C-alpha cells in the first residue's frame, strides 16, 4: 500500500497486478456511513495541517504530530470495527454519528488545543472511546472461539475513555504528557494482542480501500490549500508555484494508486489470518500515519509557497514542512516495503534518492526561491513515477518472454 510499486509485491501494484494476471481479493466496499464519517476527518485534517502554515518551528511540528495522531488512531479503530462488524442497524449508525460529533469537537479545539482548549480536545477523544466500547461490546457475547474477552473492551475502550476524560482536569503542559502515556498504553494493548480477541478474519480488500480513501482525503486537502492560498497571492509567480505544486501532488497520486494499493491487497489476501491482521495493523494502522502526516505537512508548505511566491526565498519552516513532508512520506513507504519482506537492496534503489533529494532541498532552506523548492520536489516525484513504470515494463516483458518459452 505504498507509493513504491515494489513495496508490496514487486513493481506493478494496481496496474501491474492486473496486467500480470495476478489475482486480487474481492472485498466489500465502504458504505455510505463510512464515507460520511470521512468528511469530519477532512475537517480535523485541515485544522491540524493549518498549524504548519507560514514559518513553523520545532514546537509547531511537535504540536502538529501530537494533535494529528489521536484522530488518526480513532479513525483506524473505527475502520477496523466497521470491517469486523458488518451491519447497518440504527444502533451502529447512532454510534458512528456520535463519533463524528466528538471528532468535530476535537477539530474545533485544534487551533488552541495547546493554549486553552486542550480540555475540550481531551473530552472529545474520551467520547470516541465510549463509542468504540459500544461497537465492541456485543462481540463479548459471541460464541467461542469468536468471543472477545470482556477485559479487552473494558480496558482498551472504557478505561482509556475515563482516563482521557480525567486528563481534561490536568493543567498544561502535563496534560500533553498524560495524552502521550495514554496513547502509548493503547498501542501496547494492541501490540501485545497480536491478533487475539479479533472475532474473525479482517476483510483486507476493505481495509486497503479505506486507507486509500484517507490518502485521497489528505491529497485533496493539499489541492484545497493550493487553491485557497492563490486567493491571497493572485500573481503569475503564485500561479507558477501552484501549478508545480499540483504536478507534485499528481505524481504522488499516480504512483500511490497505480503501484501500491492493489499490491497491498494481493499480499494481504494471500496471507493467513494472523499474518494478514499483523500486516494490516502495521501498514495501515501505524505506518500510514506517517504517510498521511507527510502529505498534510506538504499541504501546509505548498500553501505558504504560493502565498510567498514573490519573495526571494521560502522561509526555513515552510521548506521543512514541504521537503520534510516528502522525505517522511518516502521514509514511511520504505518501512512498508521492508515490512512486506522486500530485500533491502531493491528498496534502497528508490529509497535513497527519494529521501536524499528532499533532505538536500531542506539543507538549502533560506536560500531557495519558492518556485525552485517546489520544482525540485516535483522533479523527484516525477522521476520516482517514471522509474516505477520502467520497472513495471521490464517485469511484464520478462513475464511475457517466460510465457512464450514455456517457463514458469
């Protein structure tokens, strides 16, 4: 499920799998309620991305990551719940709509979450843990072996929710340390479970689709940032920077969805139940946090680049958001590729330039014009895409030659 076409199962991904005749898992699709739920995730993604507009410093980046992870973690938990418990009852609808309201409260608190609204943010997140309790509790009455032990939702959902609610009374900055401990405890419970307490096999096709939809959301936020920032800088240079920014985003979209998501679907569908769960957890739950955080960081950097298009150089913080976001995006895909079992040597071919070029641009921050920063990053993304397509063509040619020669 990464940009690198070779990240999941060799070059090809979506286009390559179909062309090579590889089987893809047929899973259910996201329902209307899940798509409606994604709209509120758009709101909080936009809010956290806006924290990096202008010339952000280290504290701004820390706040960005700290405020983005809880809603991301909630989205992952609710997506897994929808994946395992397929129903369209009024009860589930009301629970999911309640979760949307809680996330909307969190989104409204984001702009001042580190300066007075942290308690509201914490209470919003606490509400979502109670929603998860409502979604998971019926599984405690399933017949064995699908029954979920009661202690798991009681600790992971109810206990966590109560502690998050209590954190609303903790003054800053200790409040943020409490949040970090609570998130770490939730992840520890998940990691130690290693698939235990999951009432059935996850539908990997549905999970791949859902994660792909979130990638579309954050790429869409980046496009919106380009359009809205042009309103503040209606000049030819701003148009040039905006056009280059769109090329960058288009190249990322092309490489991600042509060479990643279906490859992940194939790898996950071919795995046994336990391995499919672990791969989906690591790739979709943990590593795609960094994928989407990288894109949201780039969205903020692109918006600043358009607004400052007439300046002699882009502020160092904006370069860090833009180039650092692309480096983080590629680094996350490196981890995804290695998690799928790809050899380090084959990953390094694209990983080294994919990370090194943005870092070199970051090293030149304060000296590069906005258009040049975006041009260099767009050129790297295009080169990445062209290399992927070249590798795919070689694979398909080798496969066709083997078929003509009668070799497996």
